[in-house]
C-alpha cells in the first residue's frame, strides 16, 4: 500500500513514429564498440538486456514474439529464461523477482491474448510501484489496424496501467527505446513499462552501433532538487512535537533508505508504524516499531493516529485502507509528508509540510535538523494499547488451547523456525492479513505481497520470482485455498525448473475475507464463498513436489520442520478454523479510531 516514486510527465507515445516529441533518450555512458555489427531487432533486444544487467526473463512464446525467442536460442549461456505456464504467472514472477532483488523484472509475451494476460500484473505493478520491462510481440506493421490474427491494441489497453509504453515498428529504434524503458521503469517512482515490437521490427536487420544507457529524458524529473526550507520547516515541527508519530511505507525500501530511516527513527525517538508494503523496512522487533497500520492493523497505531500532534509520513500514499474515513483522519495533527512523487503530496491528506524528494537524500537532511529525543510517556500509550490487543485478540490467535488450528499459531511456529530471516510471499485474503500482522522480519525486502490491487493468485508465481531474485534466502509462499487455485498451474514451472519454494496453504474451506464481511455486515448471508478444493498434497505429488496435509495441532511443529528442512520445493496444507475472523478491524466507512477488537 505504500510507495514513494515518480512518473514521467511527458505524454505517452503511441507508435514508433513518435520519438523526439516525447523525449528521446539522451545519450549517456556509451558502450565501447570495436565495430559496427549487423543485428536483427530481436538480437538488439537481447543485447540491451545484457548491457542492463538482466539475468532472468519470465515468459511464454507465441507467434508474434517468435523471432525474439529464436534469437534467445543463441543467448542461453548469458540469459536465463523461465518458461511459465501462463503470462499472468510470468508477470507476477517478474514482480516477485523485482521486489526481492531490487532490480527490474523482465517479461516476454506474444500478441493478442498473450499481451492481454499481462494486464492484471501491470495494474498490480503500477499501483505497488514495481519496476518491470515487459516485451510483447505484435503483428507485422502493415497489418496493424486490420484485425489480424492475434492483433490487439496493447498500447491503448495498457496506457492507464503503465508508467510508459511504446510501440516499435522499426528495429533501429530498439536500442534507444529500451534504454529509455529501463531508465523510466527503475528511476523515481518505479513502475511497469511495456514495449510492443512488431514482427517486422524483430526480424529487420540494421547496423548496430552499440548501446547507450539512458540517464536523462527532457521533462522527466525522477529525482527533484530538495528544497532545504521545507526540511527546516519539518524539523521545527518535529522538535516542537509532544506526540509525534511516524508512518512508513514501501518508499523507504524502494529508495534503499533503510539505514537512513532507522537513523531518523532512533535520533527522533518517535514511534513508527508501517503499511503492509513498508513491512520489513525496519526490523519488526525494533523497540520503536509499534506495528501495522490500517484496516487489520494493530490497535494502538490506528487509535493514536487520531491523538498525535505531528504525523510524519515517509514513502507512503495514505491509501484508504490505511486512513479509513478521510474526514475523520488525523484532523488534529500537523502532517509532514516525504515522497518522491509530488502527485501523492496533498492528494488524500493535506500536508502542513510536503517534502518532494528521494528519501535516501531527504531523510539524512531531516535527521541532521532534529533534536535527539525520547518520548517515553507517548511510547507507553502504544504499549498499553498493545497489551489490550494481546488480551482481546492476540493471545487466543497465537496460543489457542482448543478448537481448530488458527492461522496465527501457524505464523508463530513458522517465525520460530525461520528466525525472521525468510522471505514471506503472500497471496490476498485473511491469510495475508494474518501473515503481515504476525510475521517477524530482520531484513528488508522480506515481505512480498499484492498491496494496492489485492490480486488473488499473486502468491505462487511471485514466490517463484522472489527465489530467483534472492536465491540464497528461504522463500515461503503463504496462500489461501481460493487464491492458490487461481494460479496453481505454476506448479509446472516449479517442477520443470526445480525451484526451491516452500508453499504453505492455509485452508479454511472458504473465501475467508469475503465470508468475514458477509458474517459481520450481511447477517451471515454466505453467498458463494464456500469453496471446494482438490487434495493439494496429491496435486503437488502429480507435479513431483513433496508435501502433506495436516489438521491436528500436535502435527503442526513437525510438519513445518519437514517443510523447511526439505531440499527442494514442498507443499504443506494446513486446515484452519472455517469461521475464524481477522481482528482488529476498521469497518469500512469508519475512522481509524473506531477500530474493533471483536
């Protein structure tokens, strides 16, 4: 839900005929070339990837992108390609890769249905600020607009959900367009870029004169000049505050500013709470980390948002799931908002001081200007609310003595075995909220989930990508029984590539989050949320993946140990209580201070 980055302000070009008018990539750092080579457009794409440090591509071949795949045959020793089972799986895998590695994810898809299958992932990456470069094949240029076989106007379809898109019809454009694509995707507020390449451009030969990385585009300011007077204004408000409160989001992670953020928190002595995408930017056991914001966040951070006198937002966008009713949100507080995207400042919550800039640059400046303080009485309020939450919710969720297994106790045992060092990838639903609430993290880039779009089916393919992005770390995909069935075909990708991903299905035999709302707000009128599932362990076995299913509490410890100790992929299905709810909860239409414990 949180991010801090910038989109280009120039109009998006539609076809290869638009170049200079839309800010052609400026030359920078030209690669040394000993001779001009004749290359096809397809080979030029792959040469660009090598120059940009790409090491893995997620994709699915088809007719309109076949020339690029033919060229890829000669690059197998330098570029790894992962054959996914569906293009949506490919783009979610690229998202997982980008989120765990901090690099730009790469996707290949063919025209028509291949390209349209990327749409959900593009929308997800756009709202969660994930850097991607997606290459789609397209029909021959002379067939554009004729309703040719598998022709779809992917440029106009994806314009609202990409940071930039462009259609190449001439191979000579490919090096400069791809340089621009990588620059836009990864700079400022990151996001997805889609480059649509017609088949004639893929097979066209031209004189390749090397690759120039892009470092500037006219009218695009991904890293603004910081206004020092705003830093001074913010520091003054913080120094005068009696009850200051920090909210931090994914912008801290995207800005690679975790150390700078921790230094700011520790010098200021201010309690800090996170959005779900900001989770892991600050270690969960840090004494000033007071928990999770939002609809299913912790009790204290939500209630005390409406009691603080200065609210400092770092790299987050005041999403509605964080704020609740805006007309009742932090009305008493002076808001300081640090973000790299100027469109986010004052968009939802009016800021007393808006600081536009890269938080890796702005946070040290702000830290320098503040006084070293502690706020023991104010921090104690958060601890008192947490104690109340433990008694009302957390104790029974983490330490039940009877009944069916709870999702919370699964997380408690998982934390014990991972020590907070694993990457946790979640799908969307009750299990997602429970995992975010209770997972422990010592390291950044450890919590990977679909925040703004809430995409069911995200978890399994994203975990595949996360493992390629961080091959030396344990990756655990926590998924519900509903979301798992949306992209379970990616078990085939795991099988073929031998990917070591641990899959933990929390099966409550319901579409649990929808059912919870129907219970609480629709008088238990359970309308089409009772979902049947196959034997997931048996299904995994069909793909050559070890696994088991359990439903008894006494089996939980050994089952999780077996999953984590197993060499290779493993699927563990845990049956949890059918009608367990996730609390606390801010009901829709209520303020954050109206959060319910039950």
